[in-house]
C-alpha cells in the first residue's frame, strides 16, 4: 500500500475501493457534514455565511470531523463547495439559503470562455489545500480523507446557466449551437480540475472523487463527448502524477446508470451509483472491474429505524457476496433527517455485512 | 387491422407500433399542441385559463388539430391535462402559469385515500370523452388519434405532494413509511386509469399512451412495485376490453432506460425512450419485442436547422434499419421553440428515413 495509506488505522474504504477483502462493508455518506447535524448548524452560524465556512480552514476542518465523532464512519470527506473552481475563476459566486448558487458573471460567449482565469490551486484555492492539510493532521490516520471536485460538465452547467436550472437550456444551447465554445470551456475545466485534485493529493487527500451531478441530463452521445471525455482526461492526468497516481478515484455520474460500462473503462477505481441502479446488475455490467459505491435512496432515512435497517440489508444483498462495495446513499443526505437515523444506517451496514467469525 | 384503424389514410404510426414495414418513419411530438405555437396561445387566450381550455371540447379539439395543419405529423394526440383524474376525484386542481399544478386538498393519510371518489369517465370526465369524439370526427381519419393518461405513480406524486416537487419527499415518505397506504392509493389509481383509457378507446382513441413522467425518481425495486405493477394492471385491463384490446399501447417512463427490459414484458406494444438511452442499445435490451418511441433531446430544437437535421439523422441511425421506430422527442417540446424548427424536424424524419425507390 502506498504511503498515503500505510498508517491508516481504518483502511476498509481503501481496501474496498481496490476490491480487496474487508471485515465488513465500509460506509460513508454524501454530505455527511451538513445541515442535518445541530453541531454543523452551530458552526455555520458562527461562520456567518456558507462561503466563509468553506473558506476558513479551521471551520471547514471542524465540520469535516463532526460526523466522525457521532458515527462509526469509514471515511472523512473534505468539507467544501462544488463551485470553488468557478469561484476562483472570478465568476462572483454567491450562495443563498434556499435558492442555490448564483454567479454574478456567467459564462455565455467564446469571449467569456477565453477570458477565464486558470486558478492556481496553491494560491487561488489555498484555503482548500490548507483545509486538507489541517484535516489530515486532526484525523491522525483514524480514517482516510476523501478529496473531491465537481466534474467539468457539472461545473459548466452552473457557470453557463449562472444558477440552478431545471432544463439546462443555456448550457445545452452552447453544446448544440456552439460546440467549439463548449469544448473550449470543458478543456479549461478539465485542466483546472486536474490541477485542483492533484494539489489535494499533494496536500494529503487519500481518495479522490469526481461528482458528475448533472451528467445525467445529457443525451447518451453528448454524455460521452461533453462529460465523460473531460473526466477521462482528469483521470489520465492524475495517473501521471507521482503522488496522485496511487490514490483510488471514484467517479459518480448521477443518473448515469445506463452508462456504467463506459465509465468503468476510463481508468477509475470505483463508480458511484444512484438508487435507480441495481448493484447486482451494475456488477454484471462492469464485470467486477471496478468497485461500486452506493446506493440507498436518501428518502429512506426519513422512515423508521426498522425500515432503514431492512433497506440497508436489501442494498447489501443486491450487491451480493464478494469485495468491492462501499456503502453510501445514492445522493446527499437531506437537511431534515434525524441524526439518530444516520447512526442506524451506519451501524446496520457494519452489523449486517460482517462475516460471522 | 381492427376497425379502429381500417379507414386511416395515414397508418404509419399504427404500423410502426406493430413493428410492420412503413414507407418512412412516423413522427409526432410530445406536447405538439402547445405554447410554442402562436395559434395555440391565441386559443388559450380566448379560453381565459388553461383548465377551461382542457374542459371545453371544442377548444381542446381546435388546439389538438393546430399542429397538424402546420406540420406533416403522423398522429394527433388528445389535448388534455395529465391531472384530469385527480381533478375529477375532487382534489381541487389549480394551474398557474410558471409554478405548475397545485391541489387544494392533497392526499396524505389513509383516511384521505379511503375517501377518494372514483370518477366515472363518461360523467365526471365527460369533457374528455366529448373531446375525443369531436377530434375523431374532425380528423376524419387523416391520422390516428392518441389518447393518454398519467401513470398511477405519476398521478400519485402530484396528489400526495400537492404540487410540483424536486425531491418527492412526501410521496416517498408514504411508500417507505406507510406502504399499505401507498398501495391502496395506487390501486385506486390503477382502476381509475383503466376505466379512463377504456372510455377513451370507446370514444374513438386509436392508440393509448401512459405517461410515467416520474417513475424515474424511484429506486429500482420500488419502481417495479409502485410504478410498473400498477401500469401492468392497466395494460391487463385494457387487453380484457373488446374495444381497447385492439389498440397499440405505448408506455413511457422518463428516466427508465435501465428498466426497459422489464417494461417490455408487461404486454404493451411500444416503449418511450428519453435521450439518455441509445435506441440501438434499447433494441438489443428488449430484443425487438416491442417498438420504440423517441428520443431527440428537445433542446436540439433551439439549434440551427442544419443541426436539427443532423441530430435527426443521428437518432435514425442509432435505431438502425428495420421496423418498429416512432420518432419523437425524449420529452415535451418547450414553449420558446420556433415552430419553423419543428417543421424542419418533422420533414427531416420523413426525408431521411424514406427508402430510396
């Protein structure tokens, strides 16, 4: 095992991502550091606003560690926003509770694309790297730290739309009407994400995850061209870096269940799956060449502890025996969830997957 | 061919749905009678509000026929709202431009479910049947008329949420916390939709389509139980009716690309596909046992005529040679589209698919 992982006291996640045997299925939860936790809301309150929370390494570290103190999680994930890169590009990000992110200066034309600043991670995004370093120190090898980025396509949707969108009409206009502008934008984003994730690896991230939250809105042919190819370029760049090359890479295209066989071929180690996908079917499709991460519907966390436990059992049974499963939700945990229900989930995953000894 | 179809002057749609040879690929467009057409907006203005437009057979007939006068479409589809059944159940439907449908009395408890009125189609939904009869008379066998309904699950999402939703948390709470209440609701809706579509067949509809707009938000196991099984019950009921049994049935689960092999087994004639699905792959998955309908991304209609034409060629090539393709968008046409672009789409489908003679 590479030096990034050799001192870990809990290496279940790393082993599962490498499809090695584990004593029980590792589990972490997308958005595990978030609004459903009262201690998170308290830190967020102290920070004043969400961006300050993201940009203050001590606070980002604090909220990253909060869920680990409550639950027996097998990983920490860097607390940060998905839009740090476009923010560092100077687009004027604002985040208002309830209405989602907005950019004051959206990217609409080829001139807009050409004038984009390429952020240097260690200066323009230093607060992220400082947070990674601080979290690694505080974690003290308790569990691995996952670093992450949005995918180029997902970043592009926000940058072009300028805000959350239901139909993605502006960014789709760009790909259908000005594909060369879209290609140029995605090229810049591929480079920027590669540098960003490489810097996170150098700062101490032990797993890297690419969130392709909006890949699933693309047509099957456009997905390959405008979302998967840029992700593949990032994976290639990471594999060429002496530090990053040793880290497991997880790629999660929400709504991408039909495309798992293609995604499995880009050289990543694991694929995220949302709840529309049967993990059994997914294993067959990817022929067990990559690990799978997922995939409980987050809405189950609103049900009774008994239902949560039986739903966990269903996901474990759906994946079936053998290595290569990382338990997670199929999307982030929602704000109104009772933290005790999350505890039921985490403990159930370990209990129900542990081999009798 | 059954009497519902024997006098049709253009039977391409019927033939394609039965996987018989056609001179060129038939095409119609979801929401082809809609806001992108100035003549529609004029009729809508005269009606005063959307529900009056739906509930006045003469006006519904008028807007149903409008796109046929502009474009060389191979089908008419009944102009109506997807929520006519819950409206007739007494839930107090209102439709306000921009914010989507709302119900004054959403369904939340088992008592709410038990007190639901079962609408009688020929009395409580007589305006729909009158519209079908009038459209058939006015169409005069020019092209077939498609009747439709929302799927039980899709109707249930609106009835339980009470309005459009992003996360479907209330209806998911019902399936995870009170599955017996959800089952009871879906059972009532299956019966009601069966009666509604049977009545449309008796009134003159020549094809029946079930729109499962929100099936794709369910987990893979829940989809089968809460969306597909109720649809299968409807198909069974239609097959048992002496008039409806002869009509081709199209089932469209948006976001259901991973589940096409299952949907193909419920006895319907054709599956709708959205643009995330490769039609080539879909044919392989369903082993050519059903026809396929789709699947251009509606956003392409905002691009240039040349791009529209090449995108049509791509969809036709993706389906490939052989019978069983009905061209359509992967979702409804959006309000801002230039009608001339729709003409390019329709004409391109015919031109590019016609066998050289």
